[in-house]
């Protein structure tokens, strides 16, 4: 059995700690926005937590790069991780810190394939709703003509925007708020497309499995029919008692063939009795 590489061992061991750090980052990101009147010490602590978590993810990327067998290939195939680490350093893109952290957690997650899609979709929905609500609240709260003044308004706006319902009772009035709205709408449409496509793929795979089972069953029935034809030929060449026993064997095989359920139809049974 091939031993896992040092990079894979590191990723397995650091996955849970990084997930906990991401949760701490989300809390630290949300507190100053939800409670802007909190003490200055609380705001400073949240800022320190954000930078510590970002530093942990940056160190994680550098360690994985150092442990990679082919570093150039690692950079090419993990460019999204690098972007998630670098983007929060750009001052105009500081609002993307939460998205970058969630993106890194998603890229690092290792789970069974059958639950991977569900986890990604659920995590993307929760993350986008959280990011959209907090980001638009931080942008629109102090806008002169803004109508998104509290977290409840922001969450409601995020729901209606992601589902592209758009009731219009709450809407961003600033340029950055409208950019956030466009990103949230496109993300909602993309997630809906992913869910629809995977439901369709699940139905198609079920139909394909049923078709394969039907083909195997049909092949078994044809094999029994060939055996019946061969036995009938033997009966034609035999006579007397031997012929009677052969006929009984032929009848038994015919009953077995009839008892086999037909593909895509209810099983039909016919009682037959041997003729001496």
C-alpha cells in the first residue's frame, strides 16, 4: 500500500484546526458589523483575530507549497488558494475576506464524494447569505438614502436577491452595494443551475442502472430459451421412457423461463404440466 505524501498528511492534520479558525474568523468579521457600538477593545480584538486567521491560512499555503513534489504544478493547480490568500491584502477588496476564507476551507475539505456536492452547495448558500448580509449592511448602513439599516433587513435582502425574487422593499443605493447585489444574484443563479443539473444527473444514473439490470435479465431469459431448444432437439431424437423423462425436463425448463420477470413489465407466471 502506497504511503501518503507529506503534503497529504499535512492537509489531513490541519483540516480541522483550519475549519475552527474559519469559524472564529466569521465571528470576528461579523461582530463589528452587527454591533458597531461595541467597545473599541472588542473591535481591536476582532481585527487581530482576522489577521491571525489570515496568517494561518497563508502559512498553510506556504507549507503545502514547500511539501509539494512539483511546486510549479502546485502553483498552477492551486491558483485559487493563492488568490484567496492575496486578495484580502488589497484594501478595496477587504470585503472579500470572508469569501476568501470560506473558499480556502472549501478547497481544503476532504470528504466522501457522495456528500461532497451537498456539503459544497449548503456551505456556499450559507456563506453567500452571511457574506451578502454583512457586506451590504456595512456598506448601506450609513448611506444617506439607504434603507438597509439593521441585520434583519440585510438578511431579508440577501434571501430575496439570491433567489432573484427581488421584492424591492429593500435595495442598495450605493455603487458598492449594487456590485454586491449583482454578485449575489449571479451566485444564486449558478447554485440553482448546479442543483438542477445534479438532480437530473441522479435520475439519469438511476435509469441507466435499471436498463443494465433489464439487459442482464433479458440475457438470462434468452439463455434459458436456448437450453429449451437444445432439449427439444434431444427429445426429437429419443423415444420411449427416455423421451418422456426428457419431455418432463423440457417442461421444467420452460416453466423456469416463464417464471423469469420480463424487463420493464410485471412478472408473468404460467402453469404447465408435462405431457407423457
